[in-house]
C-alpha cells in the first residue's frame, strides 16, 4: 500500500466520521421534533430523506474502506 492510498483512507475515515455524526444528529433532531408534538410533517419528511441519503453515502464509504473479498 502506498502513501497515497493511506492518505485516501484517512480522508475517507474522516468523512465517514463526520457523516455518521450528522446521521446521529439528524436522528436526535427528528426524535425531538416528534416528541415536541408541534412538528411539521414536511420538515420531518425532509430530515428523514436527508438521513437516508447520509446512510447511503456512509455505506459507499464503508464499501471503499472494506471491499468485499471474493474467495
């Protein structure tokens, strides 16, 4: 593995951490809005859509970091 690959992995892991944190924050925000009882359904839908997009991006990065090994 060369230095370029290791640097790329470091950047991917940093991005992964940020995305995971944002995903958790959105989860908390959605729960708080629902518990408050005064939430806008459209707002909740938008937050959930963003959360799903984050999940997809997280999975892409995880796949890049841990590629499937075909034996």
